[in-house]
């Protein structure tokens, strides 16, 4: 599968990911030590505020799906380039 990239986002087939937030979150995860495997803390969401496994996942800012928006850092980019 071809990986589609923009300046600030990329899509690896699962969804659009903010490059800046992913880099920052990877640095934080490397510094912190995880006591349990991902399997142990990513089961069904039992709380009203579930935590996504990828916090750098972008959303569409418009109904036409032309502009991507990162809810974490608020960066936007026009994705209508292809």
C-alpha cells in the first residue's frame, strides 16, 4: 500500500496522522516507562473519556473532506492536493 504524505500529515491506511504530534508523543513515550503492555490498558472503553491509542490522529475540518485538522495541536492543512 502506498503511503500518502502531505507537509504536516500522512496516511498509512488507518487514518491521517499529524507528523508533529506523533514525533512529540514518541519522545514522551520513550522517556516514560510503561508498566503494562498496550493490551492491558487498551481494552474496551469503560470510561466516558476513552483514550485513543494514537492521539495524533487527525480529523476532517470540513464536510467536503478537503482540510485536515489535528485536535491536539490545532494545525490544519489542505488535503485536496491529489
